[in-house]
């Protein structure tokens, strides 16, 4: 794996970790409701667009879906 590819993957992981932590913090503090938090996750999936058809895109959708079924489940 090239240094550029490694840096790109690390940047993506860091960005996802920060976004996830921010969403959870805003939800835990009551700044975002459950519906608003789920809306953010829905928008994230829609923003993937055509990349959803790639292996990376499918993995991203799967990870976002896990958040929707976990902490941000509508059946809480």
C-alpha cells in the first residue's frame, strides 16, 4: 500500500470517527433528537450517491446502517 493510499484511508477513518463522536455527543446532550440524529444518518447514506455501488461504498452504508440499528434505533 502506498503512503498516499495509507494517508487517504487514515484520513477517512479519522473523519468518520470524529463525525460519529460528534453525532453521539449532540444526541447525548439533547441538542439533537432521535429523529434529527437519524436524519443525519439518512443524509450520510444519500450523500454517498454512486459510490454506494463500490465495495467501499457498500461498507460505508453497512456501517451507517449499524448506527441506525444501534444507538439511533427508532425502537428505543
